[in-house]
């Protein structure tokens, strides 16, 4: 098992107490359970539950979403062979990454932007949550990743306009009722300590590069969000410099925190945050490390 980089160990024990830091590290050592989301554009959670029982698949549910399933006795390859996967009735997605669209609480007949949308898990989830009845713009700067996004939208039957563009350069005459910014990040919440390349890709330089991108993206989000409307900022990082510190940069720009509350939140493995009302999830066998903040534009 690989050793975590020294710079990261220093940050962990600086930002969290010893018990919390040790809990995070233990989470990195565990093999994460396979999870999927039911695509309600094509089917129902009840229908899928009946079919996985018929297939002898053991599972667990979560309190905060009836569409989320934790698989206990099948691997990814086995699930991908099922007809329900092939025809887009289910989508393999981590539990943590299902939370930002739920917290966004997207509304029908509104203009919604997913700023960094490929491969499309959250975009298709927003489409399902709005019954395919919202004007969704899915932004992706990479042509290759945009093609993957289009493939997943089509497979899931999700309606969205794909904008192949760096979201930092979206024209300011655009405006949106709701924005999801699931920002590029260091991935410090998803570290796998069995990865032999860990110290090659997870570096201080990566964190610094991500912070610069995050600041630019969140500033653009504030610019193109309509007054009185809401933005969700999320990362798969547990580093405060990519999370709370980024959110704090826009708090003097007419933005206020909307406290995150939803049924089942208390069941999540939570870490403390330095901004009340935000959410940080500890990496475990079932969850990736993740940070989510919800903000409203008040001017």
C-alpha cells in the first residue's frame, strides 16, 4: 500500500483532528462498493428493485434517495452485462456524486447550467429530477469528453444542449436560474492508496492548478447566475483550500450560503466544515470524500 504524499499528510492533520484524519486515511484503504442510480426517465426504482432481486443481486438502500442502490455481491463488469444497464435504465454513479443535483433541487421549466458536465452523470440526473422538462445546458470544453457526454445523454434519454466550450469563457449575456458547478479538483476525496501512481499524479502542483481553475469557474458562475437564484458548488476533495476557501472568495460578491438540509442527511459520514450550512463527506467504503455548498445570489 502506498504512502500518502508528505504535503497532503501535513494538510490533513492541520485541517482535521487526529481522529478525523485517521478516519479519512482508513477510508482511502477500503475498496469502494459499487453503486448505481435508477434513471427515472425510463423506469422506476420499484421496477429496478424487483428486477435485481430476480437476478439474485444483493443490495442496500440509502435514506436520502430511493433511486440509489449499493450493490453487495456483483462487480462492475457483471452489472454492465445486464439489460437494464445496456439500455440506460440505470447509471453507475458514486453515492457522493448523486448528492449535488439533489441539493440543487432543479425545477422544471427553468434554465439550468451544468458547468463541467462530462461524462454526464449529474446532467442526466438533473434531467431525470426535472422529468426532462427543464432547459439544461451541459458545458464541456473537451471535444472527446463532449462526445462521451452526448452518448450518455442519448443512452439515458436525457434532454440537454451540449455546449463545447470552456465554462470560464461562457458569454456573460447568458443567464441561468440554477447552476451546478461540480468543479475540477485534486480528487483528494477519491484517493486509492493501492494505486502505484498515486505520488505521480497527486501532487502539490495539481492542487495549486485546481485552485486557480476553481476560482475562475466560481466567479463566472456568479456572473451568469440570475439575481435571487441558486448555485451549487461541489468537489470530490476534502481539502479546505479547494472547498471553503474557494466559496469564501465570492461571499463579498452578493452571495449568501443556503444551509444544506434534506431528509437522510444525518446518515452521511460527515466531516466538519469551516462554513456553517455546507457539507463535507468523509471517504468510506460506500462514499467518496466530497464537499458541497449551496449559495444564493442576493443582488
